[in-house]
C-alpha cells in the first residue's frame, strides 16, 4: 500500500473511532493507540495539551513514560505550539533546545491541534530512526489532525 493510501485509511479509521464520542481524552487515547500500532518504526505517539499560555502537559499516549510538562517555545513540541506549524525534524539531536524525554528517539513530527484558530494540543510522534518522517507523513498526519479537529 502506498503511503498516501495508508494515511487515507488511517483518517477513515480515525473518523470511525471518534464519530460517536465527544470526550476529547477518550478520542486522543484511541488515536494514540491507532497511530502507535499502525505506524512502522515509531517508539512514541501521543498528545500534549496546552495547560496554560506558557506550558504543555502530557496527555494520552502510547510508548515509554514521557516528560510531563514542556514549556511553549522549547523543544519540538513547544516550538510547534508557539509557531502553530508542524515540525518535521529529521534529527532531534541537531534541533536546538531539543528536550530528550526518551534517549532512543532520533526523529520527530509534531502537529498543532487547533479549535477555532486557538491551540489546544499537539500530536507528537517519535521514531528511533533518523529521518523516519517525510512530507507524505506530514501531509497524512495533518489530514488526520484535521479530522480530529472537526470533532472538537
């Protein structure tokens, strides 16, 4: 299956998982599990909520225990939160200010989640492989986040 088709399938699965559920945490938990079990070569998939104007807090995830709080503007997640732009990082060790929650992570993608134009959370996915994520992953995961945002 091509990546584009794979992500189209993931978006459809996401739609099915969250269609009749309004609880954001339950939906994030299921999306985390779906991503963690569907994506190859990932060691963490989950969410950080905007807890205050200056801080993200850990939400539902799959993988090893993680950093609980991340300052907005710091690390890959905090940068995505501050800029409201997807961060696709080929080598997290080359990213200035990277926060190493898991020493096994080498690449990362973080997508902001918005409600009415305001940040509410970020989706964070890590891989032990350098340059694991590409533009197809970015496009596919952004489509999945759009699907989730539509249910907020």
